[in-house]
C-alpha cells in the first residue's frame, strides 16, 4: 500500500489574504502567497480565481524557507479600480492533480472605499451584562469615545500585520432599563476611509434578545441542486424567546432563498440553485420574534458552482469532540471531514448498526480502506477512523458514486483523547449523576455545580484501543466484559503550575474508561471529584493518558 509520504504534499504559507483596504478607483498592491512541497516528488501547480478582479499567476522558483528549501510564489494582482465601494472576497484555487492536500483555496478579501471600521454599532443587553466588538484599522490610529461611562475602547493586541490594527469596543450595560447613545471616534489612520465617527446605540432591556449562531451565511451550491442548512437562535436576554416568522428576500437571482423556524428556535434555510447559472447571488433572511431586536436580518451569500468531483479541504479532517484543527486523530476516533460536493442530494444519517461504509452514495477511505459512516451531507461527513488503521502518516479521501475525490493527509496516533464540547454553548459534555451539567448556569440547560465525592461521567473521543477489542462500526458491548481502554487513564482537576510544582491540580484514577455501551467510537470516563483544589465556577478538567492529555474544559465545583 502506498503511504501518504510517497507523494507530493501541497503546503501554503497562508490561506487568507486581507481584509485589505483599497481606495475607490484604485488597484490594490499585488499579494504573494508561497507554496512548497511537504512530501516527496515534485509539485506541478496551476492556479485559478473565482473573481476577475483577483488575478493569480505562478512566479519563478525561489528559496524561501530555512535550510535552502524552495517555494513557488502565487502572485495575486488586485484589479479593483472598477469595483464600487464595498467588501469583496475572491477564492484563488491552487491545484496539482498528483499532490496530497490539493486543491487548496486562498481567500482574498478587500474593502474598497472603506476599511474594517463599521459605520455604526448597536447592542442589545440585559441589565448588568457586558459584550465587546473588534474592528481593524489600516494603521495605528487615535481611537476614543465621547465620554460615556458604559463605553470603552482599547487596542486588542498589536495586530497581525502593520496594515491591520485591531481595536476592541467594550460595552457594560447599566442596571436600569434604558436606551443610550454615544460615539467612537477614529482619527489619524493612514487610510482615509477609517477616519470617522461611529454612532453607538445601547438598548438595556429585560425582554428576550435574539442571538443567531451565525450572523452571516456563505453557501456554495452546485448548479441544479438545493442545499439546506440551519442556524440556532438563542436567547441572550430574559424571558422566553419565540420566533413568529421567517421571511426571505433576494437582490439577485429570483426566489432561490427560503426559510422556516421550529418550536426550538432552529431556523432551516434552503438555497435552491436548480434554475441558477454559476455565479454569486445575495439575499437576506429576516427572523421575526418577540425579542427586543425583533426583526433580525441575516445576510446570505450564495455561490453557485459547476458540478465536479468531491473535494476535501486540506486540514479539513478533525476530531468530532472539539473540532480542533491540526491535531492527531486516533484509531477508533470519531472524525469529521469538511469539503464540498460529497453528496448530490439531502443529508443522510446512519439508522442502524453496524455503521454502513456508504451513505448517499458517498464513501470515506482511510489509506484506501472504507470507513464506517455516521452522517453524510454535501459539505461534511462524520466517520470512524478504523481501529485497524496503521498509526502514523495517513491519507483520506471521499468518493461519490464511484467518482474519486482528492486526497488529504492526517496523522493517526494510538490515542488522542478529546473531551466532547458543545460549541454553541461552549459546554463540555461532563454529566452529574442526575443528568445535569456541572457548569455555571446556562439558560435552558439543567445545571448544578459538582461537589467533592460526586461521580462524574466525562464523554470523549479518541481514547484508542480497548480490551476486549471492538470491530470498527460496531456498537460497544453493553455487558461485561465491557470495552475498557488499554492505557492507564487519570482525570485531573485544577491548575497545574508546572510539572515540578503542581499547585492546585489533583489527579485521580478513572473508575471506568472505555467505550460507552451500544455506541460506536464514543468513550466515557467516570471519576469521583476529589478534594484539595480551589472550588470555583471555572475548575480546569483534563483527561490524562500515557499517550497524551486531552483538551482542557471547565466545570463548576462548590
């Protein structure tokens, strides 16, 4: 079997350019992104752009990395003189038919006739709440407020580049219900479009406040097909939030956008490209509710693309616990792969065990072995890394109905523990014996702090092999002998200051660490909360194994 290291591997020094501030009527400065080979053989590159104003070309081979390694620069000319004032994004695609981790895209964003400084800021907060917003100027500027006690602004670090300085606007709501106004003043930036007075409005309310999980949607749909996605509207205010309706409007392309909401305040959004030509389209979804910010507008940007093979994103294979990029995966791990055109119809979930190797005519191959699948959609497939997979450098691809996709690289370890986190609420899936979550109170979720002596169940992925072994795609045994992990497992509470001075960290042996009965790839670690560390609402919690430690999550202990 050919390994991932026996082929070229496309590597880019960056995949994002901008936002760049460009004066109206002018062309932007040419941008350069270096490409290089992280594998064997030789790269054979080609470049293309999704927009005519971003023009990529390949430069001559040059020495650009330590040790004399060579790169091929992608030079992106910005022909923006004819663009109207506004923000534009293009995608430059770098391809190589024989390389792993190809194709890759470079997003290029420009602000024409304006910068990253907003025209206005408006906030809805319950009494005593705090929030903040970050904007960027093209250079260091003089940024101040009109003197309101509830409003402040600070430099948020030093910025990634000289042309991009971030400022954080912080709003602290008073204790009384009221509407307040003030200004943030930006002056002295070397980009004239940055220098302005920003009106700031604050609405302090005891009504519900609608908070969407996404404030702007960008969808890519194959021409002739539909795509459905969803956003969750949560309540960051008081009372009970009720959505009364969802309306859609489009500025181009006709009635391709629609939406609806259910009783759980989940808004389903459908982009119908069955009659659209390739290109870009714009629309807005308006969510009506009983919230103080009653009519919530969510812009929707649609890109309609030509049908092609399934395309996996480089670095797009992550664990399904906390979805962190650039990390090892483990044998038996639950993973997600992101890309596009994985399936041509609606999303499909597996409905029985053992898990199938094909869903909606899609397959995921790990080192050319078909993996068990949990879920398949156009842009995401959840699958299990086979327990039988060889550790080390590996390759993954998606095939659709026999059409072979590109190959991306991963590294497989014997174990890579990750505690599962609900990203919407930053909620670690750590459970008290009564089913509640030992975290600070979260609206609509049953919580109460843990206490010393309580037994907690920590749900995780990536804990590796078990005894007895469980076949890939098969539910774990529900009776003894249960599938216990083969590596020693501890649960640690509190903060370790250094390996030689552990401070307030206390570690205990797990009562049980293994696969959750009847589930595929889902582990649980049971442990008793010890004494000897500070009991607060943000106690660090971590699983420690011989092969490495998990991510750190936080629970409340009193």
